[in-house]
């Protein structure tokens, strides 16, 4: 008997059913498997769990692999939440393929559970999973024939009898409570907002997921396929908090609003009603997973924080291990002509799984601490001494963490992703790699280059570079976000268009390959009518390596990049999110933000193809904002600036 038709319980059921066991799965509510109610987001199924599924059932594995969106074929890692610049990058591709494992994917939780449930039904018929059965207690005793048995007791008083009971009923497990006594889950000190946005980041082809680091908060974004991004925003606060109706996005922007566009754009591109909030709980590791003929599996044994993406993966490993152990023990007992010692098998299962699950539980907790205590510069979090941050001195913890993580991360990832390989040796699975798992947008050999060279990774993005008036960028994004919420509420089908406009503001000017001259003169590519702007103030251009740079030209007025005054004639590399100021610092009419937009977004909005053009903008407008206009004078060279107009999509 298995209580709980979650991922771990269904994996166990599939494994046992294939070996001829009589299995009954009890589930309180099957709506999650049926996909009813509120959409439940994707789950990361990493290489270790995918390999276990391959060993469990080839058809199940192939269906999961086909449904999943591969993220391990790209660069992943940690970035500074405010600037968006890389801190530490990960390679989850080579630790997998070097051991003949599938590459990490994300897949809809509903889809994954449905595939497993269908596998159970394929073997044993419709009745194998029983709905509306909430197991709240159990008892063990010897039956009339002298055999020890287990009775699972339902909330409504029904009783089910079997040889053993596996509690796969999650963090609030009733089986666990009976087995080890009543204990409460531990609050992680963090609440989590989550959503799925119809959004395409500019470097989606080269980056799978990012963790944005902060102090007392952190944010995670991941490609989940189908033009959608899943995100999580974690904030340190007391449990039980509630947001006023329709104010979750506003709260998130209060928390993360000063962070990189890569965070704020995702929040704004998510319909308000699709933002969910929950407090994050886990349980400390325990050393008693089994007693008599009862055992725990998955979250009921080792509920962990989500920061490594290994909670569901550990449940899959648990289910495969226990199914294999029980099947092997039955076969051995049959060959010896002796009775099956179920209690010994369950104790062996605990011994095999305890250390690995507990270690990964600890690593998940450490990851949460690291992600939420990050400080980029000395002075952060020091209250009255926070003025020290203006000197931009790297925080010692950040420096030490960088070296420590780069030294230990390859080994840690190798063990997390490949540390369960020996447990699969009894299966018919042969280690191999799929050609379809290889990187799609770059050569596999470029992985190591991208891991060590941020500029090379940036250059590989299939994106357009833009210059956007800073005040317009924020105001326009907020306006489009409100329009997106209204469209989602009315169901008028325009959510996608407003999401595109958040990524590509209407006042954006493209920094084309052969340069963008910014100044007050009529001959500039981008004309700024402001007294403090020189006739030819700065030039932005792409160099021979493919990187974008800005050069301050000789003039009496200064130019500033991220608060640092530019030296005339000296080119400085640009990154998305950089702030460029001309003349006096802080003036809204002469402040610009560098932004990248994916080529697919550019195409969908028709940028540069009759809907933008030099100074064109939409009908009845000139694409200008804050006194900024693109030059429409065509001389001996092509016009450089393309001001993107409003979309003409239906």
C-alpha cells in the first residue's frame, strides 16, 4: 500500500507493478494529476532522476524526456541581483554526459504525474490509484493466520489491509507523524512568490536558468519551454503573510524593483492572477525512516528547500531504490525457498538512501543561505555605515565565496547529478548520451569558453542592443504591465503583445553594428535637445570582436557609465542594464539604459520593418520621448537609429 500519488509514490508504484506486486495507491485528491484547478508549475528533473526513470521504465522516461524543456544544454548560474552581472556559472551538461546520463530538463509537474499514473494504469488497470482516500493512521498486528500485517486507516473510518505501507504523503505526512511522533515542519524564514511569464529573455538560446542573489532576498528564473519563463521570488519575512487583493506584483516590485531588468521584466510580464505565494517549509533530517512494515519516502522522509531543484529528484531516487530492493528480495527469497523479510528490506532501503538524501538536504539549505546573504559591496546591510558602498569595494564574503564556489562546484555537481549511478547498476539501463541533448545554439566546445568569459557569452546572444530613455523604460514597462493584467482579466488575447512590449519599449533606439552617434547636433543619429549635451557627445558601437562599447567624445560635458565618469576617447564595454548619463548626473532627460532584446521579439514587433524605422514610430507619432529623437537625415551613409514603434499585431 502506498499513501500519496505524488511523484515518489507513483515511481514506486510503477516499479513494483512491473515486477508483479499487488499495489494499491491511495490519494486524497487526484485533481493535481488530472490538471484541474490552478496550474501547477514545472519541476526540474535533473540528470540523476532522469537516469532513474530510464532504469525504471523506458516508455515513462522517453515520454518525460520528450515533454521536458532542456536547460542543461546551456550555461546556468548565479548573478548579482542588482546589476545582473555573472557571479558564478555552472556547467550541468558535462557532468551528465560524461557519465552517460540524460541532460537536465524542466517538465510540467502535472504532465510528469500524469505520465507516471498512466504507466500504473497500463500495467494494472484503472483501479490501481484510488481517489478520495485520505490515510490518517495505521496499525500493525498479526492476523488470524499468524502473519504480521498493516492496516491503513482512512479519515472516514475505512480500513485497508496489506503486507507493507509506504508513506509518500508529503511534508505534512500522517504516516510520518504516527511513525516518529508529532513534529512540526521548520519555517525557512522565506516566503516565495512564483509565476510563469509569456516572455523571451534576450539570451534564452545560451542561458537556461539564473539565480539572482541579494541580501534577505533572491530570485530564480528558468526557461520552461513554449516561450515561457518560470520564476520564483524569495523574501525573508515572517510566515503567514497575506497580500491585499491584486497587489502581489506591486509587493514584488517594492522588494525587487531596483534590481536588473531581467527580474523586473519577468514580474511585470506575469498576469497578476497568475502570481502565487507560499511560505517555504522543510524538515530537519531524521534517522528513522522505517519501523516494522512501514516506511517513509520522498518529502515525508526528507522535505527540503527548493534551491537545488532536487526535492522531486530525491523522491524519484527513493522510489526506484525501494522498488528495486523489494523486487530483488522477493526473487532471492523465492530462490532460497524462504519467507521474505520485509522489515529487513525496508531497513536496507533506509541505509542506502539516508546519507545521500540528508547530504543533499543540507546542500539545499546552504544554497538558500548563500543566495540570500550575498552582498556585492562593503557597507551593504550596515545601516548607518551603508555610505561605504559608494566606494564600490567588493565585499570580502563575495570574493571568498567566488573562489570557494569555483573550486568546489564541479565536484559537487558531479556528485549530485552522478552520485546515484551505482544504484542503477542492477537495471538493464546502458549509459548513453542523446544527440538531441547537445547544445542547439553553440558548439559544445564553447561551454568552457562561456564559463570563464562573460563577454563571450554575451556576444553569443541572438539579440539586438538598444538604448532606452531611463524614465521611459520604467514608466512604459509599468504601463504595459497594467495593460497585460487587464488583458488577462478580460481574456482579449493581447497578453502576449504586452509582454513583448515590456521586453522592447516603444522608445528604444537600436545600437546598430556600425555605430550610434548621440548628441545635440542635427547630424547625430540620436538627437538630444538639451543644453548640457554636446553636439557630438558619445558614440556607441560594436567592435570587431562583437562586443558593444561606448566612447565619450571630446566635449566640455561629461558622460557617465554606471556612475563612473568616462574618459574621452577611451572605449568602455557595455552590458545590458548599464546606465548612461550625459552632462549633469541624475537629469531624467539625459539618462539612458542599455537593454538587449531577443531577435524573435524584435521580429514579432516588426521592428525596423515599417513599424519602427528612423524616427518613424507608430502612425501619428515620431517615436520621440523626453526630447529625444532619431535623425531622419539621410546623407552619404545609412541612417543608424531605429526607434521601435507600437506593435501592429492583432
